[in-house]
């Protein structure tokens, strides 16, 4: 018997009873995202439940864009949502719906409610409406406009649609029960006036339905039978049922609430994700550290892994946070069966085998298996079975790997002064090279600072013994590559909680980004960003990968699972991103539980392989005397100590900054070099000269540009080679914003969002970030963030 697609739960129990009773001829579900952002892993569980439940019971599922709010919605998001869901494997066929297609029908249903005496136009302010609703112990008080006649309500509602009134002047409310203990039933708002350009209907409408009104109507219009939503809508179900009864839908859909699923070490709030992107803490919505499906796709996670994760979560009536190890293990399990094993050296150290001949004759070609332990070879047809189940000729289960006199090994695989129990290479010690034999380290060559630069070794016979095995690549044949080692973006399991003692003493959010325009860098969840969520190294990979398809996932032996970055990698400039480590190093080193208040975050133990960290910075190699001198010189010129140390260690950054003009702009130029240009500089992809950055820094310092505009211009100049000031002048980006224009923009934003103004004044001060983003968008990014914040606080009353 085939296993169910969705594990039995209270919703499947209801569906089975409904089908047995003949209540519905077919199960119909829907997934209703709002197209105002990209889907994330939290949406995965909901879409899985909606779509797979329908399939399990022979029904159909719909994809619906709940696009009733013109602010922030776009066709870009709508198309991205469809693309991501198709990637997951969902196929809704012809059943794609947009709420905006039914604006006229919603309006007609609203008129029907008015005629029935079930809705009225209210004209009190948002503040007064909130007061009149009462509270948990006090019933609501009727609005003075609740007794308007049907004719007057119809007239006002028609004039609202015609655009005769300002935003916020009137709303349409349901006339339900002001004394109900369920606050949602105390005459909820069904329509509001909102002038905003809708991405599909343009300016045809200036009134838009609220979710509580539109959502049940759309379910009924589509023929949905089981409307599943998260637990926070449990009180809204009463409005849902009231509308179905008053408007006479039969058969009618029913709403069922399941517990929301959060994920440790991440945030899924669209507002907070947007904060990460707009603040420069990540490179974009597809940054592989983000929880968006766009990001997970770029990271190299497969749709099969995501579906396996969703299937494991389970459905319940309570909210809970899922251990991120469940997701990571689903990714590992999937990759373990599909990823061929190859070798890559991420931090190379040269080894010279002195007893092998020099020249062309030195190279041997080894035949090494892609799956050393998992290939089944015995079969009548002569084919071999791979772990994925695919059957291939024997030659496809192996690859040719050159072996030569000069090799690269990992720097951490040699120690001149090894600790007890060290099983890799030491002076006079032996180690086995994977698939190639045993070597003994005889002599080492060091630089002036005492760092080992070359190991001179001997290749021993097969009768030699060695305690450990290390990987390697042939130096003359190795392909140079950049390796991006991604880690969890946050270093505590619950970054949206309050963990004041979880901050590492050396935590410096400036190392993730030098910009955050919406709030102080240490505010809220940003305090828990992991400074080591991305580390970049340059090394080598064996040449067998050269002819492989772009989307091949590999297991780099002892390093983790990697694939070529689909955005930045090229045949002549390979970039590999680590999808995930081989083991759950966080669980071993930091424990699965979040650090308790008052306790210091645990320090990671030293490991043989490069582990995912607990958020504390690994101790870097000591600076050489020459690097110390460079740090002193750079800080003397104005660079921050952290930027100076980074530049001093990196020849590419040091060479670029060498031509920077001394003076008050030097520190800003150094910061851009480290935080914005480091990756492209190492890849040789920066086309702008450092001398052109000083004028840009001067404009920024003078207040003529915002940080956001400056960084955008910098990125474009680096890619095109055009001088930043030329871009600014050509596009008019340097135009400032006077106080009058800023005040007008603030007033317009506040007037457009009376509900959010009410919520802010009621204590939800986190909405300041929302208002800031709206003003910045309205002013084209030209407003000074500090002045925006001050103007908003004044307009909001504190």
C-alpha cells in the first residue's frame, strides 16, 4: 500500500469524514500567497499541506494571488512565486487565480450586505474607531454613523469608489456584534480607501477589500471546500462563517487552522527579510544565507530535499519552531545519494614529492571512484547501480585524476608542532593521500614570518603505514576556484526573541554590513547576526569537474557538499558555494538548545575539518611584521582597525587600495574595498579605479547622497568602469531633498496607512521601520534616514 503524501492529522480526519458523508463531491484546496515578496521556507510547509492534501484525496488545488493591497505587490513577485512553486514540483494547471480579477464581484457583495442592513459606511477616525470597539472586559459602543440608512450607505460607498474622498475618510464596516467577546466580530472593516497603483488593475480602483472580507468570498467563488490557514486566523473564522451565511453561499467552504511552523536560526517575516536586504546585511533576496526559496535554489538545495523536509514537519493545532537540523538533515540525505565525491583544497599548501621525476613524465593518471562505498557492481547487464538508483556503465562511476610531483593539500593537514592524537602530516610523519599512496614529510620551507610555504616529502611504498588519510589535488592540473563557505545567518536559535546575553563579546555587526538605514545596528534581531555566516577562500579543485554539467552537486571530500554558484561562476572563474557541511557541527559544538539568559555563548572546539561555527570568530593567523606595519599605515590614513587588518592580509585588496588618495575619504574608500568590492577584486572583476572612489566618498560625507545611493552607484561603477560621479550626474542621483519635500512625503505616507498609525500609537513601535521604508521608497532613496526617522517620530507623536 502506498504511503500517504500527508501524514494523518486532524485536517485529513475531517476530510475523510466529509467525503464519507458525501458533503463534497471533490476536495478543493488553495494556496493564497500575497505577491509582495518572495516565498520562503515557512511557505513551503503551507503549500505542501494545501497541494499534497488535495492530491492525496483525488481533488484539485488552486494557486491564488491574494493581491488586494497595491502597496508592495508586483508582477515580479507574482511570477517569482509561480516559478518557485513549479520548482518545488506543484502543478496547478489551469487553476491560477488572482483576487484582483474579482474586485467588481466583491464590490457587488458589499452592496448586497449594505442592502441587507449588514454593513455601513463609518466616518470616524481610526483612533476613535479603536476606542469605540472597547476591550476584553468592555463591550463596544456604536459609532454615530452605525445607524445610517441603506440609501445613504449605498451613496457614500459608491462615492468612495468614485474617488470623491481622501484616503482614510471613510471605511465600510460589517454590522455584526459590538458586544461579542470575540473582538474580531465588533464591526470589522471590510473596505478602505487607498490610492495606490495596482500592478494589474492600475488606477481603476481606489477602494480595496480587507483580507477578512475578500478571503472567504474568493474561497467560495473558486469552489474551495477546505480552506487551510495558520493559527492566528482562528478568531477570524467567525467573520468567515458570518459572511458565508449572510451572503447565502451553498455549498460553502470552511476554514481550518493549523499551527504555524517557524524554523530555528532564521527569520521569515517579510519585513525583517526586507530589512536584511535593504540594509546590506545580505547581497539580495537570493543570497544563499536567506530562507527564501530563491536563496535555497541558488545555494544548491534540491526541490526533493525541500519536499522531504515539509513532509517530516507534521500538522498540529499548535504553533511550534522546527529544529533546523530537520531541514539540514533532509538536505544532507538528498545530497548523499546524488553527489559524486571529488577532491578540492580550500586553503592550499604546496607539497613536492622529491623522489618523483620532474617534467612531463612525472604525471600519473589514477582512476578513482565517484562513490567509493556505495556503488553496486554485480549485475547481469554489466552496469553499475549508483546510490541514486541510476544504472550506468562502469566507466561513468569513476573519474581520471592526475597525480604529479607537486600537489596541494589543506594547510590544516600539516602541523610542525602537532597536538596529541594528531593523525595527519607532521615533520617526519606519514599520511595516506586519498587513492594515491603514503607520503612522509621530510623538510619544510618557511617564509620570514615562520609560516610553512612548501613541504618536501617522499612517496613511500605500499608496505608503509599511516594513521590518517587526507585529500589533495595535483598542482599543475588543478583548477583555481573561489569557495564560499555559507553558515547559518543567525547564531541563536530564536533571533526574534530576547537573548541579551547571547551576544559574543567580539560581535561586530559592521563586519556583515556597514549600512543600516532603518534602525541602530544593535536593534532587535540584527544583534544576533552571525559574523561568520560567509567565509570566502581561494584554492583548487581537481580537473575532473571541468566537463560536468553546471548543476552538478559534489561532495568535496572532508569539506562538505558544494556546487557551482549559478550566478557568479564561469568556466574561466569557478565559484563553488558550500550547500551544507558533512555533519551537523552546530549540534556537536554548541548543543541544540539556545543559550540560556545569563550564560555566555559556547566557544567552538577546534576541529579537523572547517566546521560551521557557533558565531564566535575563529582565531586568525597572527599578522606578520610586514602586515602589522601595513595595519599601522592604513589606520594612520584613516581606515578602521578591522578594515586595516583585512586589507593587510589580502594582496588583492592591498594592491587596489595602494592607489587611494590620502585624506578624509580614505576610511570610507577602505570600507567599500573590504565590504563591497572584496569578492569582485579577488576575481579580477572590478573595472573602476580606486582614484574614482574618493569623489564619491566626498559626496556621501557632504550629505548630498544617501548611503544606499552611494553603494548602488559603486556597484554599477565597479561592473561597468564608468566613473561614479558620471553616473550620478547623468541620472540626477545627487539631487537632495529639502525639508518641505520630506515633510510632504511623511504626511502622505502616514495618511495612506491609518491602521498602521493606529497600531504604532498603540505600542507597536517596530512599525517605525515600515514607515521609514515607505518614505524612502516615496523619495526615491534621496531622503536622509536620520531626518526621516526624526520627521516620522514627530508626525507619529513620539
